[in-house]
C-alpha cells in the first residue's frame, strides 16, 4: 500500500483521501485525515501565479497579503456575479471534499 511505502509523505495521504472522496467514501476520508493529524502531517497549500506587466504575482486561496488584495477580490466578486447572471452553473462533480453546496 502507498502509505506503507511513504508513511511520512502527506501527498500519499492526500492522494488516497481524494480517491475515497471521489467514490463518496467519507468515513474513509475522515480516517485518513485523522491519521494525518495524528502524524502531524500537513498538506502544502497550492499556489497560483500570474504575470502582469512583467511582474509575477503568487497567491493561494484566501490570500490577502497582496497590497491590492481588496481590489483584486472586489473584481473577482464582480466577475463571479456576471458569470452567474449569464446562467453559468459550475460542474461540481469533481469536487473532492465533503463541503457545503455553496462552497463548491
């Protein structure tokens, strides 16, 4: 099993957790997350990058460290509203976490 080969690698736990999530096996997901917590294993946050006028900006979900974070999030909120107005409905079939519907 992957966890036996890499017992200290959080990526192995996340991979297994995602497999169980995609199958709707939430009890197994909870067991894996509990095991990670007991082993003090933490998933690294994913980052995104964007280059604007030859300057690279790096950010992650909920990041407010950028000097223009308020303006950026305001613009994103306006874009999301426009998208919803056009009738767009996101495909959440591949959301791998047991989250509330609005968060998907």
